[in-house]
C-alpha cells in the first residue's frame, strides 16, 4: 500500500486570483437577518438557493429550540417570533451544501438584537468522484491551512498533502494507481474535518 501512496499522481491547480474568489461567492446564497425594532422578532431572508437549507435555533447550551428545512425554493423569507422564550443568548444556524452560517442573537425582555459583526461562516468542500480521479474544491473563507488525506479501509493514511495559507483550493487526484478497495478522502480545514468514502474498482 505504501507503493500506492508514492504512485498517486496529483494534478493540482491552486487558485488565488480575485476572479476565483468572486466565482466562489457567486455560488453561495445570500443570507440576511434583521431585528424588528421594539419587538421580540427577527426576519430571515435567503436568496439564490440552489438546494435545500436547514435552519436551526439553539440556546447557549446547544439545545435545539427550532428546526426547519426549506422546500427547495430559490428564495426563502420568514419572520421568527421569540416572545415565548426567556431573555438570553441564542444562535441561529443556516446550513447549505457549501456553507454553514452561525449568527448569535441576543434576546432582551423587549426586543431582539442581531449583531452581524459576530456572524461566523464555515465552508464545506465539494468532493466529486470520477472513474479514475477525484476532485476536491474548497472556498476556505479566509486564508488558512488545509490538509487532504486519503485513508484505506483500515483507516490508515496512504497519502497526505498539506496546503499552507490557502484561500481557494481546486485539486485533482488520480486514483488509477490504487488497488481495488474502499477508501476515504479526508479534508481538514481550520474549522472542521470532512470525510467522503469512495471505492476503486
């Protein structure tokens, strides 16, 4: 298996240009949260959806208070009423196939405060398996380090590539030198680790 590690041929394209960054942003939906003055309500609008989005509201302990999924429409808009909840700190999470957005929300006795400066965004890689190669695309959100591993069926690493100070990644790995069997590709980003299983035949 070590020989397979040495024989994996990489066809790598690292995209750092402004054009690449703009293309990455164009594929992501626009998410807008606004508080409604003097009310314990806020509005959420999502535009440019290319698939379903998951929406969850949690308290500071992580308990899920609300969970909803869009029905596949390109746009979504709703006003959320938090009048039945006690004052405190909450988190609204909007998850799509490429990005997870977490927005802290402060609820007082009279109204909701939404500070968009505290919003956090986490980006997921797109992993596409073809007959004899696998493509990995990732918009990292901010410049940081990314590690890509290929693991065999025993969860042993047979290949690793460390990418430093990366913003946008486009990678292609040829698989035709691997033995037949089950594998996993692992993408480690500053915020999370993503896995996808695949089979070579």
